[in-house]
């Protein structure tokens, strides 16, 4: 518990949000909990460093960010095809479901260099906007 692992998950909540419930229940996650899905599946993860998208005037280069999201979505898709999985079952299910894990990193650095408190309405709005753009673009 000193390192925050293992995490605590509520089976009912996880499965209430399950996007493929007819394929089986979600019973576990990876150690950091960014991936919760069916048994015998895998998800290749990638994170986009947000700080380089901050322009000198403090705005965010949305066009470049969207381009990066599209590019990394293709990279992750290719990684499913090229990956060496530990079993045939994991390979098959990962190929069938195409679980791609794209996220972002360094939101704290982006907000700090802009003088925006991490726990502020403005900070949360920026996080929400960047997440929505990533979700809509990927």
C-alpha cells in the first residue's frame, strides 16, 4: 500500500461501464489500472508529451496535437499487427478487439508553464478539452 499498488477496483462499477459486456466480465486490470478489459487481452500503451504543443503565447497548437494523435493511433494499430504476444489466445483477442491505449503526459508541466493551477476550473477545462480532442481525433 505504500506505493499505491495494488489498487482497489469495484467489479460492479467496472462492468457497468464495460463496452463489450457480451464477451465476458472484466476481472482485472494492469498494475496502474489504465487498462481494464477481458482476460487474455493486451493493450499497447503510448503517451503524448503535451508540453511541446504549448506555443510561446501560451496557447496550444491544436493542429499539431491532432496530427500527433492521428499518427500515434496508426503506430499503435501497427503495433497490434507486429507484436509478439505471450500466447495465441492473447494474440487473437488483441487482434480481434484492437485495444489501443493512447494517453497524454506532462499535463502538470503544461499547466505550470502557463501559470494555471493544476486543481482549478481552468486547469480541469484544459484537461477536458485535450481529452475530448484526443478521443474525437483518435
